[in-house]
C-alpha cells in the first residue's frame, strides 16, 4: 500500500526513495525541495509543493530552492517556484540573490523570468552584483538583458571595480564589447587600475585593441605608476597592439567626446537625431 501510494505521489519508486532519503538529512542543511530544484526534477518539485512543502524554506546559509533552480539553470523549476510564491529577492548569507545566481549560470530565460517578477537589476553595493557576474562569466545574453532593464553600466564596487573591469580581468571579450557599445566609461576600472591595465595583464590582445578603439588612454598610470605598456610582456601580442596604436584622428577624438557628453543612458537616442545615417552609425560604432 505504501509503495502504491508512493508511485502515485512521486510517479516513480526511485523518486520515492529519493524523497525519503532527503527527508532524513539534518534540518536546515538541505531539503528535498532544494535538491529537486537543483537537479531539475520538475514533477517531484510539483508534488512536494502540492503536499505542503514550504516554497521559501532555507538552509543555514539562507539558500532557498529558487536560488538552487537559478544556479543550475532550470527555468521550469524556477517558474514553478515563483508561481507558488517564492521570494525573488531573498538574499543568501553570501549576498546572492536568485537574479545573481541566474546570471552566474548564464541562463538568460531565468534572468528574464526573475526580472519580470519584479527583481531589481540595480545591484546593492553590499550584495553580489548580477551585472558584474554576467560580465565576468562572459554571459553576453544575460548582460544584454540586465542592461535593457536599466542596470548601471558603470557601477563600481569596492575591490571589484566596474563591470567592464571584471570583463577585462576575465578576458571576456564578448561582454567587454557589449558594455562598451552600451556606453561603459573606458576610463573606469578598480580605483586607479583601468580596464586597459586589466586586459594587458591578462594578455587579452583582442580586448586591448577594442578598448583602444573606444578611447582608452594607453598612457594612464595605476597606483604603482605603471602604464599598460609597462605591464606588457616583451614580444607579446598585447605589446604589439599597444605599440601599433596610431595617433587618434580628429574624427575618432570627436566620436569619443560626443559619446561621453551624451552619456550611456542617452546613447540610443543618437539614432533619432537629425544626422546623416552614416554619422549616426559612426557614433554608435556600427
């Protein structure tokens, strides 16, 4: 009778024993709900909720099942949890939100889902930042979503820097380009350490060339008084990219100046100005 009931409730004998095992784990360390969400067991998750599992039960680290679903990129599980009242803004002891974990996993569908449920794209300076995480992991689609929802492109966090700096540190070329196109200030890094310094240290010649094209100053100095060239290895592709840099043309200087004057928030409006299409495209790097 018990086994028959288990099959009706959990669909499979395997899921029944799976459920029973995790019910015996010490309270607050983990729950069947957490494991079902993390492993993407949608049917089991549905049945646990239907039979009274607390959707917002948390571990000692204040991790909820929604955190687990977002971290592992299980969209359907995250959607089910939210439909059953899961808190989209719950914060773990490490400062992580479901949105942060969705950006960490690179699941753009989960990111969109959490944003649609009212989670703010604006990172609290005391919490783990979704936009920095997406930039660092080179999750381009997640980054574009955050920016489209109004995330701060130049948010600088202590010891972390700006999203562009994180992308350069991680050699995340795709995200570095997305941020630059969105108007990220090429001068802002982490303290006096610029994104160009970070890209040079990582040996990312492609990003170095990209930063220079968007107006990075190859003569800027960090807190140790070093220029990007000082940090480059001899005969490296990075050094070659720096040394090949020609004197900026007047048109390039004007483009950089105009973009900085317009500001990241208003760059999209350039396309609606009464300017020749060719000039609009030039200003927008298109």
